C-alpha cells in the first residue's frame, strides 16, 4: 500500500514528542512492504534541529508553511497514494488539512485521522460545540490514536467514528538499546520531558518537590523549555536531548522517571514513548500512577509506581543496585516480547488490510 502521511516531523524531534512514534511505526510498516511518503512543514525550526537524515524506508517531503504548499502536497498525495493519513498536532494548517483530507476519500483512497494526542483533541472538542472535528470525524474511514484505550475509543464512537483503534507507543530496539553509561549524566533520578502547561504541575509534584526533600541525591531534568524554571540546587538542567542521546541519558541514571501529562493520566491507557525507550535502554523506571499501566508493564516487577511525590521519595530511599537491575531487566524483556514497533506495525497493517474504506462502511 502507498501511504501518504501528513505529520509534524519525521526527521526532527525538536519540540516534537511524536518523532520516535512516527519513526518506529512507519519503519515497521515499510518493512512489511508498505511505501511511505511523509509530508512535513518547514516550521518551528525543526529542519534546523534535525537529528536523523532522511531514512531509507520513507520518502520525506518538506513543504513551506503556506496554503499553496500544503494544497500542492495533498493533491500529489491523492494522485500517488492508496491511503492518506492526517496526524494531529502538525502545528500549521491543522484545521485546513483535517477538513480537506476526507474530501478525497474514494473506493481507491482511504483516509485516516491519526490522533497522537487524543486527550487534548477530545477535551478541545468537548469545550467547543462548533469544533470542526465534530463534523469531520464521521467523514474519515478510520481513526487511529496514540493511546487512550476504551475511554478514547468510546468518546470517538460517540462522535461518529466509523472505526477507532488505539495504536500504542512501543520500542524500536534498533534505536533504543543499552549503551555504556556516561559519568556526566550520572544521577540518582533522571526525567526527560519538555515543559508543557499540561504537565508542569505534575513534574513539580513528582520530580522537583522530591528533589528538594532529598538534598543529598542528584537529579537531571532533560527537555526543552526548563531554562527559566526555578529548580532545587541538586537538579541539573540538560536542555533538549536529541533522539540519538536518549540511550545514554536513560542508562546513566540510577532510575528514570515518567510523568504523564494531566490529560493523559486522566484518560489512562496512554503509555508515553519515553517508557518504552527507557525500558529498551535498560533503565530502571518509576512512573506516576495512571489507569491501565499494568497492560504494558507489571507494577513492582517491571516498573515502580508512585502515587505522589512522597511515594517517589520512598522508592528512591528503598532502591538498591540489585533491585534497580532486576526491574530494568524485567521491563526490557517484557517490552521486547510484546511492545515493539514491529508488533504495532503488524496491528496497523492488519487494520489496513481488513479495514480500508469498505470495512469501515
């Protein structure tokens, strides 16, 4: 199948948390024989912060952030493709593309809305009776989501989705794997997360407050946007951490923390990419609590769960080297056996074979 994918960026993870998700899934689909063309805008300085070259498994088309450019790309995609995907959160002309793509659905062209932030999309729709997606969701042949489980699927069905299926984050073992630790990144606890309004209060609770309570331990906070944030003296800011540095970032810490955004924690069943990346890199993982986590990793055996900042402090006080290693090894084994992008790609390919326009109708 020839797939045209309109997304934020395949070649840059700069202010683009979906980058590794796109890369893992689309590479997996390409390995199954699908032909991928990824259309991304030249916006938000992402092209100036590329962290991979154009991959051999996909053709990347970078277009100017203009109406004429995206319309030209869409016309080309319609001519050349069997399937057109509009991903959420491109950042420019999202509404225009979301309205335009279903107009080209036909017996030979299937259209998919791929929501990489379903909680945000659904919350936005709930707040706006005139939201354009209220009328567009039923027009797409298929809705695929980054996560959310039954709460998200049921919400999309109530909005008229013909078919909705979660496609969860996963691990690409070729890109995320154990490497030698780097002393400069050694710490008791690391966290990799861009600064976002929907997450900041939870990071204060689960990371910054525990750091203040543990002045003799060391913490590293990676991600963009934190340079203006006041943090305890034992927290070091690492700034933007490109994909190529994720393995050493995760693997150099005694443990690494996952903090879900508030909306994702509320919907549940939304494992961030970072959990699978960290597991692949051989890290001991601690996560805030959210519904459905046991579907992906078993608490206390493969991952530790903290219901509050105080619970995180207790975990750090109790962890020893052997326990860290047991947790890390168990998480990596589970993810490799059940949660790789090869697993996800086979799921998506099956939906495309069985779904398409005819099955969705």
